[in-house]
C-alpha cells in the first residue's frame, strides 16, 4: 500500500487499438477523482510503447525507456498489439520490430514478478454460466510473471527437416516459487480480513476455512516443478493456519472453473497456467470488457508497478467507440489502491458496479459508459 499523502506521478501509456480509447476514459475518471477527492496525483501521457511510435521511430519505445519509466510511481497501460484489420490474412504476422516485447521488458526489467487478476461476477455483467451460484464468483488469480514456461530458452534442431526437434526449457526456482506462494497466502489473508464472515464462500458453509489458496500444477505429468511447487506450498501454508488449502491439476482446474467457479478463492499458478486460467476467469466474470489486471513486485516499491486491463488492442472493434472502458477503469481502481487511495478506488469500483446494474441491456459507446460511471461517482 502506498502513502496516501505522498505526491505520485503516473505514466499513462495508451498504446494501440482500443488502448487509446479506454485510456482517454481513464484519464477523464482520474481527473474527476483527483479533483473530487483531492488526490495528490499527477500524470503524463506517453505515446510509447506503441505501433504508432514504431512507425515514426522504427522501434516500439525510446532506447532509454526503462530509465524513463522508473521515474514514475505507477504505469497505466492501455493495450499493445497489431492494429491492422482483422480481414488481413497476415494480421498475425507482426511486421518486423512490432511486438509485445515492451510488455515483457517492463515485467522483467522492473522485476514485476506477480500478476494479479481478480475475477468477480458483478450483478448486471454479461453472464456465460446459467447456474445461479455464478453470482458468487469472486476469485483472485495470481500468476507467476518472471520464470517458468516463459523463460524463452530453447531452439529448433534440424529446422525444416523430417527429423526436426524443437525444445523449450522451463525454469522454476525455489526463490521464485516461495515468494509467489507466500504472496498468494498473504492475499488470501487480506481478503479474509476484508470480506470477513460476510463472504458467501462455500467453504464457510461447510464449517471450513473461509479463505483458501488453490495451487495449480501438472504434477502428474511434470513432476520436477510440480513437486517443488507442492513442497513449497506445504511449507509456506504452515505460516497461515487460518487459510484453507487446495491443489488442482491444471486440466481439472479448467473443468472446475466452468463447473463450479464459485468454489475458488485465491488461485496461484505458474506463468503459462496462469495465462490460460486468467482468460477463462475473465470470461466467467463478465468478459474481457470487465477484466482488470496488474503486474507488481509485492516486495519492493523501487520500480513502478504496471497496471493494464486483461484485454488486448482488439483490432476488430478499434476506432469504433465500441470498447467497454470498465476493464480499464477497474484497473485504474487497482492502481489507486496501490498508490494508497483505497477509498477512492472503492468508490470507483462501486460506481462501475452501480452503472452495470443501471445500464443492463443497453448498448452504449465507450464514452457513454464512462459518463454513466461518472454520474454514479458524482451521486
Ligand atoms: P491483441 O492481439 O492485442 O491481444 P486480440 O485480437 O487478441 O488483440 P483482444 O483485445 O485480446 O483482441 O480481445 C479479444 C476479443 O474480445 C475481441 O473480439 C474484442 O472485440 C473483445 N474485447 C476485448 N476487449 C474488449 C473491451 N474492452 N470491450 C469490448 N470488447 C472487448
Ligand atoms: Mg488478445
């Protein structure tokens, strides 16, 4: 948690596609909250990293970008991606040099080793599950962000020959595993304090722990890191006796995310598993238009954390005013909490929730959604 009275400077990086549209809405809301709640916040809008910057300068961001972003207290990113039309068959072949690499450089360079993605089904949000218990979906998926399956070590031997072999190394360290799992338990403890007994979590009905951490692995097929994760999970769990424990194989977890997602609380997963499960969780809680996300280093404030909605640049709807800014605004709320402005963050979350109920069934443009949310903030 940041210090509420400290002046903070934020970098707003709209990026590409709908990132530009939803960032414009986030800026309106930030301005409104800063003025209404007297928040000691200022910000600068950066036109990088982005494809537009690439077109002008031949790269996604300035050479000293990492040094520049270190000066800020928090980074808010719209989306990065290829803004080309969906009909273009080459769309998925990014032109040379245009890439998502800046995102990875930020996560790695700033040592933002944990990614947090809350998934809560708000009343009025699009529902993909008919079961009435879906109203109780309220989980936090914590994903490893720095190692595991995404270390990008490997190669292709005998490329193009019938005997070609491709290898991809996965690296899991005890240090990386321990800090991730301890962070998940701390998050569960915090949620337990915040939700208390009011939480309609199934475990409490059974007289079990009202908070739970579920570990995800594929221990049966990938025993090396599966056992490391399981061992560290058991060790760290001893420090948190009030937190319930659960372990799911990732395939079973996918099934249960659809079958009974309300039975999950905090979920902790590797880089790849977390990547997949968070997209699934986003759909369970109303879709990408409502899914916030942040990349943080829970142990250190030396570098700024990076806040970005789960969605990408959505080229299919970019420039049409169709993007839902709610994911970006819920992401902005996460950033405000991080900067020590929990009350304003909570008001923003409540305004998004109230607007969802009030506008159910309506088709609105991006800025109409924001206008509705600001009305609730004003009320
Ligand atoms: P990228 O390569 O940048 O990730 P993408 O093609 O994967 O782009 P996403 O942004 O990940 O697109 O979105 C996937 C789908 O969800 C798209 O069809 C898009 O229209 C929809 N979508 C994503 N974000 C939003 C939003 N904020 N509001 C409405 N629809 C959205
Ligand atoms: Mg995408």
